[in-house]
C-alpha cells in the first residue's frame, strides 16, 4: 500500500508539468501572432527591474560578503586564504548570482503576476477580453514574458557585480587578504564565458517564472482561497523547476 502513495507526488508533478508545457505551447501559438504591445512590456520591465532593485541589492551584498567569509575560513586551515577570490568568483558568478536574481523575481514579481491574473480570472476580466476579440495570451502573457526575460539577465549582471565587490571588500578590509591576490585568484578561474553562461541561465529562468506565474493565474480557482492557492502553487513550482533546470543547464554549459 505504501508504494502507490510514494508515487503520488511524482505523478502529480509530471502531470502538472505536462499541463504547463501545453500552456507554453498555447503562449507560443497565440501570444506572438502580432507585434507585442511595447508600452505594456516597458511597464512590466519597470515592475520587474525597479521595484525589485532594493531587495536585490541587499541580498546580493550580504550573499557576497558571506561567501567571502565562509570561503576564507574554509581555506584557512589549509593555508589557502588567497583562494578566497576564486571561491567568491566561481560560486557567485557561476551559480549564486543567477539564482539570487531568479529567487527575488520569482518571490516578488512572479507571485504578483499570479495573483493579478487570478483576480482577473475571478472577476471574469480574462473572459471579457476574449468576448471583445482580444487574445488574453497576447495581451496579458506576452508583455510579462518579454519583460522578465529581458530584465532578469540585467539583474543577474548587477547581482554578479554586487557579490564580487562586497566579497572583495570583506576579504580585504575585514579578513586582511591582499587585494592583488584576491583579484589574481578570481580572474584566474573566471572569464567572460562564465558571465555569458549566467546570462543564458537567467533568460531561461525568466521564461520559466513568467510561464508558471501566468499558468497558475489563468487557471486559478474561484474566490480568495483560490487566489492564495494559485500563488502558493506558483512559487513552489517555480522553485522546483528552476532548481532542476539549473542542474541540467550547468551540466550542458560546464560539463
């Protein structure tokens, strides 16, 4: 009796992933049949970039500081304090910066998108768009998809810079690591290719966040409880799919 219960969650997850994939195909088929509303795209880019900026700055700064601190104490018993620059660069630029930006955008903008669309579904505004002959995929999904896909790489570059600068500051001024040694170690193990790969990851994560947010918003159940459940399901699915995708992207890009 225990084996079927163990299989329930994977089967439900696969079924939900299949429905999200079908929704993605509908977005591709119906969301790009005409030129996007660039004014709406710019409005969504403002929401994604400017509103999420203070949180991104704070989180990236402290993550970079903590990575430097942990790297220093990990390498110190081995006499490798000079390698802290390598640790900050590799951990921050290759993995942490894209995930930091993705997590913040998913938690803030992604859930906001889900609740907004869920409320529109509850108040039948999406149905009204279809009655008026306006494709809701083009009008509601496409601007959000393009905005996050464009802005998340930019936010990732900013997170890269903040992680590295704060890591350098902690290493030099708090841990007394030579700045030249830090920079030499960092640039020996990191290159523009790593930054480019981080941008690729961020673009893929942006597509995942926007599609999942819009999917759960479009398919929200009626009532306030349905809106809350849609937001909760969306953030969980974003975290799961982005984490899984990050592994496979790392394998493809660095394997």
